[in-house]
C-alpha cells in the first residue's frame, strides 16, 4: 500500500516516536489523498496522525522482541 512506510519492528532496536509519526503521516496521506491538507482539514488530518502514532507505539510495545535472522551458513538449534 505505502511503499515509503518502512518496517518499524527491528531486532536491533526499538522504533523511535519520530519513526512512528513519519509512518503515521505517510499512512494518513495515502488514505486521505492529501499530501498537505487544506486549512479546513488540517485539524482532522493532524488528529489522525497523532492517533495512529499512539496506536503504532502501543502495538510495537505489545509485540514480543523480534529475533535477529541467523547468519548465513549457521544452523539453528545445533
């Protein structure tokens, strides 16, 4: 859907609030069809970005830590 939204759940580190907000902004832009909303729509647009940011952070905090992929050539469980 949104190719510019990157995967935020990484095994190396937790996503930052800024990354979650950037992903939320891209999502709202795509769904609404507005790159930059008019003044009349700005409050609803910004509220949606903020809500989606909060939901994204909550989701990431509730998911178990992502395990790193094994290095090439290593067998797991050996």
